[in-house]
């Protein structure tokens, strides 16, 4: 592994350790991941897809998923309408409609392609409502996070050269001046 990819792996681990210490992860949650591997390696989004970066990110996420019993969902790029790659059992549990497309580097992105090839019984769905999300490279995952999305701040603000944006969802606060929320 090159020094560049070793550094990438360390940055990802640092981010996940930080989120773990904040209590970000909950067993059974759905976590949508958006990622521009081009941005991670310092290039313009969609211009230099990297399966090597995707492999490192995916394997680190798989370890995190196993530790916290998370369901991982990988968002593709706009060339497949930001469709999502996930395991069939998760799609069925969420009653998500499966669509016909196979993500690849030029339409979906490297991480979606890698996930499609390495998840157990991978399928693609058009939309989902996830509990939380991690967006590596500003791929615009917000459309797939349950209302109300709340930003999560971390000291780790980049993975490689890509800006990281993190969101968690919380229940809507409804009612008026008499309502209590705790």
C-alpha cells in the first residue's frame, strides 16, 4: 500500500473513531455514504475515479458496519440519478423498490461500483430514507436522509483532499409553545 493510501486509511479511521466517541453510531441504523474518490485523491469530482481509494473506504466501512451492526448504503453519482447500492435484505426490510442499473466508474462512481461487486447480494434502489450519512467530497447525500437532518461537527474535516460533511437525523419537533421535547 502506498503512503498516500495508508494516510487515507488512517484519516478514515480517525474520523470513524471520532464519530464513535460522539455516540454517532447506533445498532440497526441505516448509514448512507456518498463519496467522490476523485475528490479524495485531489481531483475534480467525477474526473479521476479511483477503485483503490474505493477499496480502502469500503473495507474500513465494512469493519465499522460489523462493529456497530449498521446497514451501509452507497450513493451513486448524478449519472444514475444518485441511486443507492445496498444489500437486498436491507432494501426489502425498507420496502425500497429495486431498479435495474449496475454502477460503474463512469456512471455511479468507484465506491458504488466497488460496493455493488462486494456486498452480499447487492441491489440498487432509486431512493431511501437513511438515519444518518457521511458525505465525502460533497456528493449531496441530503436527499437520502430522514427529516430532520442535523449536521455533525468533527475535527476531521477531510478524507484525502475531499471535504467531509456528516449528518444525523432526529425526530421532528412538533407542537406549539406548550409542547415539551424531553
